[in-house]
């Protein structure tokens, strides 16, 4: 028993120890001695503060030492716990300043209907925004400066009905507040044996929905942010967190100033207050902002933000954003955005966006959006998008997009109605034109061509893009022979072979269901042996027809206008004409000494795919 009482005395503060004790007409000093002995703690006080004529004849059942002392002394004595001691002092008289300010200190316990103490209850005043949280023993103490005219103190806790207490004119008050569970609904249950069971179910308390999910399932970027950033309160475990969970009412202030979250004029109720104007020296946390919010480092709003929000580092909004957001690093919004967003690094939104986004690195949206995205690195739109994307490196639109993609390197789209402009473009399908060094459209135009012309007897080319505009990658070969004959028994030196590689663009307008017209413009470097270390550029304008013989097979034939540019001073230029010498229709010498020869030619070939 001694071991148990010692452990109890060490774990529960003296003021919170519950006792059942009876005083039978004993002096106050004897009552305190008896109380000290039963509670296994020590009192410390000056005898001069006690009324020696005070006789105690009261009984208490399962009451805390604090409640017993309050009953014995009322508001005349103040009790404080320190270690295993309780220090008693005389309550000071009100000063003139306190009288003018109408300062009120209220303390007490919050219990349920069964007398059980309730922890984490929000106790607050709506006017001054002063607020505290009951401790693990259900105790609270709050000081109010200029309390509301009604003199009302509010008590809120999830799963309990909101309760209020009307204050008296006294400067110190002790309240034992009883809170009742939220309204219940009576449900009759008739089991198989037809016996009646009555079950009380709290109204508006929804059980959590548990969804099983395979461990190996990959989560989207939007789901990741939803779970890791927004679904968890970043101030979990703080006093402000309990207030946000408990208090259902949204409070309003015209203006607030804070140094850090919960360190400002809105105090511990910051997460429950919507401000018209909000100024945060370093950072702040609030329910929302109606007009303007400025933060030296960051702004965090649990709800909606309207008009303008500026932060040195980042803005985070748990609701909707309307107006303008500017941040040195990034903007992050959970719900809809109807605003212009400017960020040094990123803009990330889990819902739809209507407006322009400007970011030094990237923009990412989670829902169908409209507007324009500008990013130094990349833009990602994993849902439907109407607007334009401009990025220094990459644009991605994984669903249907109406608009234009412009990227320094790569554009990627699923279904796009518009244009793609970039070094490399990819789309599953496109109603528009991809313009770039290389464009590939899954449901677009891609052909493998084998052909011959007056110079190169063997040519291979790959055409990719759409019929309105496609890219051409090609190479050609012309085996040179000794003495101008094709005697295969005579070996040919590898450094005498003439070959070419090049790039071009073209278009293929439709004439009939089986006939297309081709306009191609290509440029090929002509080489002798391994490579010709001089300009040796053969440019061709091809105009021809594409006869669709079968679904994935066609024959092409047409005329070419050729322009060969070379350096006549280079001693090892390839010889173009060996078996056929066309008529040169024009010669021109450039100011740098290079020459150009032009002639008419032709090409025939077959195409697959």
C-alpha cells in the first residue's frame, strides 16, 4: 500500500488528487493538516492568511484537492502546486488598472454527466480571442481582459455539445462545467429472438471510412500531397490544433498581426479566425483571409483566401484561392484557384485553376484547368486543360488539352487540339500541328521510305509527325567504282564511297482518298569516305505524288529542284555525277568563296506503314 501511495503521489499533482474526506467541526488549520495527510502532500503557507476562527464542517466525495480548497476558501486564497507541495497565498486585491480593464480570471474543471474529467476542451472568449485547453485532469485557468458585454465563456470539444457560462462581476471565479454528448438518435434493433434493444447513436458523428488499398499501388502526385500535406494538420499536438478540431464556429477579425503561428493578436484561436487583413512578421496561420495577407516568410490558411496573398517563401491554402498569389518559393493550394500565381520556384494546386501561373521551376495542377502556364523548367497538367503551356524544358498534359505547348526541349500530350512547338514533340493524337526537330504522334503520320534519285541510288528515310507537317530523317548511298564501270569483281575502296545524311520537313495535302501531294524540303551533307570536313550540302525541294496502293503501302514519284553548296578550294570533295550529268541551270559564288550549283532532278520510291 505504501508503494502504491508513493507512486500515486509522484504521478498525480497534489492539486489534482481526488479524495473522499469529511471534516467534523474542526479549525481550519486542523482541516488543512488532515487534508495534507490524506492527500500525501505538504502545505506551505503563512498562518497570518488564515481566519483562525474558521470552523470546517463539510464532507467531500471524490473531489480534487483544488475543488476542496476552493470550497474552503472561495476566492480569498490562491493555491499553486510545486512538486509535492501546495503553496497557499492570499488573493491580491484588484488594482485600479485591473478595475478599469475589468480583468477576470476564471478557473475550474470540465466534466461529463458522470463526473469524469474531460481533457482537451477549448475554453475561450469570442471577443478577446483569449483561449486555453483543459489539461489531462480537465482543469483550466483563463484570464480575460475586457471580456464581452454578455460576460460569456465558451466550452467546445468534438463529440460534445457546445456549452457556455455567464460570468459574474467578480474578478476571480471558479466554475465546474458539465458538458453533454452531442444529441443522440434512438435506434430500435430487433434481433432474431424479437427482443428489443435500444441503441443511442450520436447525431452528426460519422464513423471514419476505411478504404483498403494494395500496398504496391502507386499513388498520384495529387494523392501524395493530399495525404502528406493537407490531410494532416501541420500543427498536430499544438494547442491550436485542439482548438481547430473542437471549435465549430468561424470567428472574424478585421486585422491581425502575428510573429509566428499562434503568436499574435489572434492567440491560440488563430486557426479558427478569418481575417480581412493579415500581417505576419515571419509566418502566420489562420482559417482564411478575405482581402490581403502579407507574410515575411510564409502564410498558411486552413480555408479560403481572396484578393491578394504575398509571402517571402511560400503560401499554403487549404481552401480556394481568388485573386493573386505571389511567393518567393512556391504557392500550394488544395481547392480551386481563380487567380494569377507567381512563384520563384513552383505553383502546385490539387484542384482546378483558372488564371495564369508563372514559376521559376514548375507548375503542377491536379484537376481540369484553364489559363496559361509559364515555367522555367516544366509544367505538368494531369487532367483536362484549356490554355497554353510555356516551359524552358518540358510540358506535360496527360489528358485532353485545348491550346498550345511551347517548350525548349520536350512537349508531351495525350490528346491535344492545338499546336506543339519544341525540340521534341510527342502526342497520342493531335488536331493541329507539332513543330519541332522531331515530332511523333501515335495516331499521326509516320512512314518508312526507300527511294532512288539521279545521284543516290539507295535512299532510306523516316517521316514522322502529321500530314500537315512532318519531319524527315534520311540517308543515302552511292557506291563509286573504278574507271566508271560496275565490275563487281574489282574491289572498291571504302574511302571512295559517297554517302549522305540529313534532315528535312514536309507536308502532304490530300487530293483524293488514294492520292496525296508531297512538298518536301531537305538538306543533306554529302560525304566521301568517313566524313567530308568541308561544306558539302545538297538541298532539295521535292514536289511529287503519293499513290496509296494499300492501307500501309504507297508509291511515290516526283521532281526535285537541287542546290549543291560546296567549297571549290577543298581538294577532296565528293564527285556527285558519275553516270549522269544533269544540266546546271544556275551557278552562284558566295562572298565567302563557296559555290552553288542548281539543277532539276527526280525521285521514285515506295513507302511503308
